[in-house]
């Protein structure tokens, strides 16, 4: 049952990811990416990461991707045409795929070949908001607080770069 | 179940807090300031930096973990903090006039520099991959923005975009590496990782190697080592000159601090596995940097390649992985900050509004028209070329000695050959300054008391570190006690 | 007085600072006074220190003045300080003395030059660096002086940078020197790592100590000394890094005299002599030093035979004489090498200054074919020039005779017959080209262009006075090292604490008569060289031309008369000339120059090709990162 | 029960797809989305390891990665807009003033 869910969600994630990469229309790509994220959120649930699954949908799919779509709309982007295929490009991509594919197979081999930990029974509250929150405010207090500066930086910077009028004062 | 708040110990992160508060203060005060009174911000920022440096300096000595071992204040991180703060102070000094001239005089400029500095301090003091990662991101995000700060210039836009895309790309690899390392070690704490590695060498070694490879890419990008260096020339060229100066000093040092801390502290057991690959990278980085610098006509671009080459020298010290090597790196980063900042200060001084005069031929005859500036520039160029009695020479001498001591004589020889090659292009600037007729008037130039101060500090530092390096070398050596 | 040896380099430094920063605002005379005064004061202090040193007993004649602790970190400790021992005492006397004389000369020679203050500030900086080099008590400080003299040499060669050839020559000198420095710095690092110190005294002490226990292998010593020698080869213009020296003649002539004849180029010899303890532990290196020295001596001398530029003859001669010094060091006769260094400084400086005087009079003309008969116009220059030439040719009792003979003798007794033969042949050539120079310049018919001839004049007093001093030194300089008579070889005695037993000449097992005989042989060789030059350039100038010209008129008479000359021509002159021309044009220009320039060109071209990879496309950049990743993966897996 | 290697392999595949996206696309926004996909793949690795190690650090890390991704998205899109203002294009191949 769990395995089936994993395969369905995993296949969904991979297919939509591929669609995202190859689709010529940015909006469609963005929607595909959102779908990938939904699938991943489902997989998170399989991994007992309930809090993370929620955040994934709220922050990633909900906030970040909306921002993407907003910018795409703002810039009024159309789909691009794929450049015409030439032999050179075909050869290059063939070699590239060969390389990357080889590496990927290697990596998969490593994952399969390594003695990875097997699932152990988890405490009941593993991955719940409460326990993650507790961890955040105790062991990882410094990183958590520091993110405030990170976000402040990002806000200041984004406003700075994107604001319309370049005022001189 | 009640959550018990852990005791909070702020001493370790005090300098960071000071810098962050200064940054926020700058942002707030900026709102109430008129254009002409923006100089106040310079003094606020400088005060903050100086206080932070003072506090940091007073903390020197010993090892102090805080925040559940996510942050450490040891001699190593304090030394790096001082380097960052020096770089930041010099950047602020050389920026004042420049950002007015280029009409980007916004308070955010200083705030972002300060936040980036905080990020670097977090990187140098992080003893958990999570803090290191967050520090890295604070720094990088600030730099992405600062690189694109001249919004009306296409070069600046392009620099920001290239830097951002490639930087985020590299972050992806870095994170993947961290994730795998976490999976192998079961923790993101550097010491825990170090402790767990010997036990994993049998069953999970390939996984460990894979994580390490990904880390090398992510960090190699930040320190601009070949083949992950390609963003450097473009970004250095396009970014505002003061920011280029900033990027070449502090952030580079911070990336090296992380590189060293992770690879010695956590992955020290894996040294036989990584030293060859880092050694090859060091050779490539030195050679590509120096060779490509020769063909450059734009001085910022030339300095970008030169900074790549310098990264190569420092990687040699990482491969050496001994106390001498670490001493040399600390010393070298300090020297490099001083000489590089000085060189960029001169680039800024010689530019005019709208015309930056970045071509090397624009320096013709500077020796006759402005002998003191030309003298300062020669000091920096000689120092970078490693000619005694400048700081750069002592630094190189120590680095290559460390390599010889560790038995990497080939690396040392390649390094010295490279510094011979580098003389070609550093000397070219001097030759042009002293042995060509001037092609332009060096009047007006953007001299201001602040930038002169920066120049004096850099020249003095470059000469002082070369002629009287004793105290600093001893200071640097003591700072490596955190590791050895 | 010894406590004040730090004053010796300080005065020129002050002179440099004053002239460098205020030179343009003060009058020319003041600039000249400051510059000469600074070096003069150094010389006075040097003499006083020398006297104080003499008052000590020989075994205590090492004085170290520590200025401050440079680096004190962990096991590594280096102190900046000056070291005065017999070796450095001789060097500071030569540097400050000859330097002082040349400074005075320069006030006359450079009088009308626009860059007068710049010139003197460079010259003072040079003197400072050179004194630093010879007084240093450790390798790093020595290296600083080493680089300093290189920098000044570069600045002064390219002094007239408006001339492209001058600035090119400067650049070449700098680059070639950097190649040499590459070896030197590696050697210092190796010393640092091996001994944990860079202090001369400690390193030499440890070396002679540890080698007995076998902790440091001969291989290490060989590596260190060979690397040091690479540095010496670059600075002292030996094969294959000598090409910059002839080009360096683009600089003002007093500079050639001071830097490229008397002092800087001898720094390599000084360094090898200074490290004599290390060299003695590395027999292979000694052989290399001797071999390179001998090869350079003969090679450069043969090129000197066919040069027509008066300064280039002297330049090749300098290279050749430096070869002699290395030959001496290589066979273990360090004293002889230093002795020759000293006498060479006197007579070669005199020769260069004399040629400068000639060039000055000729309005900048350097081609000897356009000179001739100058004897009448500039007697003082002529006579001093003759004295110096006799000295370099090795005619007793002039200075060069004693030092050169010492080297040849040591080459024979401590080296082998081959080294001696090469040295003797080079001595023959030396005598020949020096007198060829004299005859072409001062004797014979005047070939001077009319316009120039009108202005021919003896140089002013501040130029001839130094000539006379140096000529005087060229006469008496050799008397400090008279061989054979016990107690008369002062220099040998004086230097023996530095060179231990091995530097001193103990010719006990060689008979006195053999040494006397060899002395006669070298005198004969020198005279033969002079005689050949005399025949070719005075008795029968332009043999080939006259031969054809008077072919029909008095055929038989002339034939008989000139038969001998033809034989000379065919058997001796032609082969030498052709061979030398081949060496010069073929080997020198194509092979050696070509390698140096070719390497630079290659790097530059590579740079131009490589930059194309930096295409500006983000995708390519990302792609290069991926390639890096895949390569690292493949490496790991 | 799904073994850990399955999760890791899925994450590696997603990461590679993201990487290929960066390499083959010319539209800045899509390149950027590909990078987001790479970060997501990393998050999956973190959470999978976290589950199998019975250790919550991975969750925290993934949480931080999301925060960083949000910050990067804001800044990145701002940069895209500021570029677009001077030169109305999102094609990276046209951003090629500086080279060599």
C-alpha cells in the first residue's frame, strides 16, 4: 500500500518535473512545478514529516510559486520556441545525456549498494509541528533567529532592485 | 510536556549582533535622512564595525561553544572575523565617494554590506552545517543584490543575474552534499560528523565520497576555483567597483574559512581521498587564473583573474593541511585583503563620473602626474606578484614552504612558476604607469579624505606585513591552535 | 664602530627617499651632493667597520648586529640583522667604494639629462639594496636585497624608456631574473623546511653538523645548492640565462659600470661563496658550477671577439669574467673567486666608465668602426683604459693578473686540465678582444664622422677623476693577493675564516716551480692575445680589403708580405670569427633568446586562446561546473 | 515498507532533471524554477534520511532550505525584473555583454 503510494507520487513528481523542464510555456512549467511539489508533499507524509508536508504546500507551492507566476504574468512572457535542432546540438546533447546518465546510474548504484539504515519504529510525535518547533527553539535557536536577518536582507534587496522609480534621495 | 528554553549565551555571537544591529540602525536612520546628510551612515557603519572588531578582538583565545554547539568562537574564527571587519571597513571607506558619483547612494547599500559581513562571521564561526549554510546564504544574497546595485547599468544587471543563477545552482550542489553527509553521519554538527566518519568508512564510503564531491563543488564555486570559477570575471567586471573590492576580500576569506573548517575539522580523516583532487584544482586554478589574466585589458577583469590565481595559492595550503599551511592562509588572507582593497581604491580614485577609466592603458603616465598614487599602486602590484619586501611575498613564502614541508614539492614548484608568470601582468601596470606617456589628464580624480585613509591603511598594512610580519605571523599561528 | 654597521645601508636609503620624493623641487647640484654624500658616508662607515674588524683576531671576525626580531613563531625564528665578516667586509668596501666613484662620475655623465633626480634616486636605491644583500644575516633578507637590486636594475636599464629597445631590455632583464629568482626562492623554502631556520650562521652550523650524523641527505644538499645556483645563474648572467646582460647596455653607461659589471651581477658569485659550506657538501653541484662557469667564460669571450659596439664587447667580457669566478667557486677556490670579483670590479668599472667617457665625447656613438685615433683627443681616458685593459688581460703587475692566475692555477690543481685549458683559451680571447677594442678606438686612423670630430674633447674632471682612481686600484688591487711568498697573500688569509680550510689555497704538494711555470704560461697567453690584436688591427688593418685592392700593383711583394696574414686569417681568424658569429647569431639569438621569448609568447597565445572558453554564456558556465562534477565523481568512484 | 534507497533514487532523479533544466533552457525564469526543483530534491533527501535515522535535524535543515528558497526567490525575481527593465528579455543567451 505504502509502496504503491510512493510509486504513484514518485512517478507523478518525475513526470511533472520533466514537463516543467521541457514545456515551452513558462506558465505551464510553473504549474507543473507546483504539481511536483504537491507530489513531494505527499511523499513527505509517507515519511512521517507532517509538518514539513504542510510547509511544503503552504510556503513552496503557495507562496514561492505564486510569486513566480506573478512575475511571469508581470513580464508578460510568452512561450519560447525551441531552437532548431542541428547535428552539432544533437551530438552535444547526446554526449551530455550520456555523461549525466552515466553519473546518475553510478549514483543510483551507490545508493543501492550502500548499507543504508532501515526503518525503525518512530516515536509517535515524530515530525509533528510541536516536536519540530521544540527542536527549532532549543537546539537550533541560533539558525532560526538568524533567518530573520536573511529574510530582512532579501526584503530590503528585493525592494531595492525592483522598485520602479530610481529616486535620488 | 513543557518546552524548556535553553540558557542563552550571547558572548560568542556578540560581534555579529553588533553588526546586525548597526545594519538595522542604518536602514532605519536612512529613512529620515536627506541626500546630503547621508554621510552620517558612513560613520554609523564604521562605528559599528570598529566596536564589533574591538569586541571580537577581546574574545581572542580559547574555544567557546554556544547555542547547542551550533556556533563556536575560537581563535580561528576570531582571526577571520577581524579580516572580514577590516575588509568591510575598507569597503565602506572606499565606497563613500564612489556611490555618490554613481548615484547609488542609498542607505541599503551600507546595510547590505553589514548583513553580508554578519553572514561571513556566521560562516567562520559555524560549527554546524546549518549555521554555515545560513551564513553563506545571508552573505550570498546580499552580494547578489549588491552586484546589481547599479540598476541603470546593463553590466551591473548582467553581473547580478549571472552571479545569482550560478550561485543558486552551486547552492543546490552544496546542499545535496550536506544532505548526503547528514545521511552518512546522522548529524550536521561538524564534530559529530568527524567522530562518526571512521565507523562509516567500510559500508558507506562511496556515499561519503559522493557527499564530499558535492561539497567541493559548492565551496569551490564560492572560492572561485577552476572549473567553478567562470562567474568571477564577469561578475567582478559588472559589479560596482567598491562591491568588487568587497567581494574579493571578505566573502572569499569566509568561503575559505568554511572550506578549511569542513575539510580539516570534519573530513580530516578523509584527507587521503580529497588531497589529490584539491591539489589538481589548486594547480588548475593558479594556472588558469594567471594565464588568462595576461590577456586582459580591463583592470577589474584582470584583478578578477588574479583573484582566481590567489585562490589557487590558498588551496595549495589546504592540501598541505599542516599548521604552517593554516598560518600562511590566515596571514595571506589578511595581506590579500589589504593589497586588493588598496588596488580597487585606486581604480575608484582614477574614475570619473560616467567614465570609469578601467582600461589598463588609461594608467599610462600616472607615475609622472600622480607619483604618490602610482607608488601606492606599485606597492599593491608588487605585493600581489610576491616581490619582497611586501606582504604578498611573505604570504607566498609561507604557503609554498608549507607545501614543501608536507612533501608536496611539485605543488610548490608549480606555485612558484605561477608566481613568475603572474609578474608579467602585474608588472605591466607598473610599466604603463612609469614608462608610458600619459594619454589623459588625471584631473579631476575622485580623491576624498575617506578614500585616502583607506589607501594609507592598505599601503601601510601591505608594507608592514612585509617588513615586520612577526607579530601577525605569531598571531596567525596561535589562531590555528583551534585545529592543531 | 661595528655596532653602527646598520648605518651603511641607511645612508643610501635616506638619499633615495629625499631624491625620490623631493628631487624635482631641489636643484640638480643638491641632488648630486645628496646622492654622492649618502654613498660617501656609507663608504666611510664601511672603511671604519673594516678597520674595526681587522682589529679582532681572525677567528672572531664575525659580527652580527641584530636589528629586530622579524618572525618569531613556533619553531621558526628569524632575526633581521646585518652580518659583518671578512666576506661581507670586502663586498661592502667594493660596493660602497666603487659605488661612490661611479656616483661622482654620474654627476658629470648625466648632467644634461632631464631625469637627473630620478636617476640618482634609483642609483641610491640600488646601492641600498646591494648593501642589504651583502650585509644580510639570513637568506630572506638577502633575497629582499636580491629582488631590490633586480628591480633597480630593471628601472635603470629602462631609464630612457622612450626608446623602445631600452624598455624592452628592461623587461627582459626583469623576466629572466625572475626565472633565476624562482630557483632561489625554492631553495630558501627548502632550507627553511629542512633546517627550520634561514639564518646563515645557524644553517651553516646545522649543515656541517647534521651531515655528519647523516640526517640530511646529500640529495637534499644537492637540491638546495642547485636551486641556489639557478638564482645565481640568473643574476650573474651565466649560460643559459645571460642574454639579458648584453641587452642591459641600453641603460646609461655608469649604470652598466656599477650594476652590470662591478656589483649586482657579482651577487651570484657572492651568494655561492657565502653558501660555500653547503656547496662543499654537494659535489655534484660543485661540478655543475665549475662546468657552467667554464662554459660561460669561453662562450662569452668568443662572442666578444666580433662585437662592434664598444659596450657590448665589455658586456660579453663581463659575462665571461663572471664565468671565471664561478669556475673558481666550482673547483672550491672561493677565495680566488672573491679575489677576482674584487679586482674585476675595479678594472671593469674603469673600462665601462672609460667607454662612457668615449661615448660622451662621441655624442652617443657606440660603434667602434666609427671611432679610431681618439688617443690624442682624450689622453686621460686613454691611459686609464689601457691600464684597465692590461689588468683584465692578465699582465703583471696589474690587478687582474694575480686573481686570474690564481683561478687558472686552482683550476689546474683542484680541477682538471680541461678546465684549465678552457680558462686559458678564454684568457687568450680576453686579451685579444680588449686590445682589439683599444686599437679600434684609440689607435689608428680616425674614422670619426666630421660633425662629431669637431666636438671631440676630454671629459670633465668629475668624470676623469673616477677613472684615475679606478685605474690606480686596477694597478695596486692585486697586491693583496700575491701568491707564493708566505704572508703576502693577505686576502687568502683574511678570508680563510669564512671559507674554512677548503677555500684557502694550500699548494703544498705542488711544486713552486710548477706554479711559477704556469704563471709564465698565462703571461705568454695574454701577450699572444695582445700581439695578435696588434697585428690584425694596427700593422695590417682590414687585411681582406687591402688584399684585393692592391692585387694587381705589387702582386708578389704584397703576396709575400701578406702571406703570413693570410694564413693567420685562414687558420685562426676566420674559424674564430665564423664560429663566434655562429655562436652569437645562431645560438645566442635563436636558441637562448628564442626560448625565453618563445615561452613568453606561448603563454600569451595560450592566454588568448583560453579566454574564448569564457564565453559569457551562463549555460556554458554551468556546464563547466557539471563537467567538473562528473570528473570529480569519476575520480572518486 | 519503502526502503530508503527508493527515496534517495527518486531525489537523485529529480535533482538531475533540475540540473538538466538549468543546462538546456534559455528562459531565466525556467532556469530558476529548475534550481527550485533541485532544492526540492535535496529536501526530499533530508527528510528521507531524517525518517530513517530517527533524527529530526533533517527536518530542521529542510525547513531552513525552504526559508532560503523563499528569500532567493524574492531576490532572484527582483533581479530578473531589474534586468528586464533595461533590456526586455528573459533569454540568458542575450545577456552576454561581458565575456573573455
